């Protein structure tokens, strides 16, 4: 089994979010997929099998299978376009999150994802204790989104992951209005999935981008994930969809002895 390791939403190595991509002829047992994800110890390992004209795509974190992952989908399209089916520029993926499309556009890859329908929820003392900072507003869909005072508060926050794990929502995203030419700044934490902090979270921006698009009155946002590695996403919010564009860089290719 060949396994590619690529940095997604990155313009150079050691930036963005690393993902492993395994391209298979057929599906093995789920236990093996999970074991590979644990061994890789990245926030996501993607597994792709050709089915007809498209691809069946599944994502596994070290803590289990997930229903939507942006950066590993982008990494998969990058791997397919450059190493598996050169010449293809449009990839259709059948996933737990529905049918997803990723298109190569120049040096970038654009994902077409559903935008989450966010609902406002009360700010609680538990949220502020978990984040370690005042929370201005909160929203919920699959994940919990908490708005902090400013971009500096997002960058300097040091959440208590044990307390984050007790909050509602699969992931926690802390966000604020952007600075330095960015429309918004975000960090993402997933202790329930054995991922302390996600370097760049595509599905998280399907939560965050619709909020900031509505707030700022803009359909296209330049978003920054303010993790230690950092990453930039160009987000287009339109018609209940969220298109996320970014680059990718290959780190390694391996043969798994399985």
C-alpha cells in the first residue's frame, strides 16, 4: 500500500496541515484503516478507492472515523492529480459528508463543501474556563465556535483540553476578526478525536466562514489559521456552500508493509 504525506493549505513544506493519503484498489477491514491512522499519528489519514468515474473517500483520525475533513480532501486531490491520475483536474468524492468536489485551479485546489447552518447559543462559564479567555459570542453546528475579543486573544489562548473535551460539539473553534490583511483568524481543537490542535481545519472554516461572511458582508474571505504551523484559506460563501482554496506540498512517499 502506497502512502503519501502532504502538507495542505500550504505554500511551502512544514506549513499548513499535514495529511496522509492512501490510494487503495479495494477496502480492507476498518480496523486496519484505524490502525494505519493511529500509526501515522496525523490529524487525518485519508483512504481513497476508485469507484466508477469518481472516488470513495474516507477520513480517519487517531481517535476514529470523521464525517468531513477539508485538508485531507485537498491533499487527496493533490496526490491524485500529481501522482495517480495526472491530467485530471476535477475530482468527485463520495464521502460520509456527501458528494464533494475538488478542482485544480492553477497552483491551488478548491474544495466545494456544504456550509454549516450555525445557531447562536449562550456563552457559558464552562466555555470561558476551557478557553481561558472571555467569550463574546458562541454558535453551534457539528462543532462549537466561540468568538474572542480580537486576533491577539485567539493567538495567545491556551485552552485546557480536558475542559474542552467536556464542552458540546465535536471540535472547538476560537475565532476573531482578522488583522494583517486577513478577514478572520481561527484556531481549532479536537481532543475528542485525539487531536489537541488541528494545524488547519477545512471543515472548521465551513463553520467559521459563513459567520464572518455574514458579519462582514463579504462573499470571499481571506482566512488565517493561527496555529503554530499556520495556514491560509481563500473562502467563498455562496448558496449554502463554502468553497475553500489552498495549495499543497508533498513531504514524503512511503510503501506500507501491510
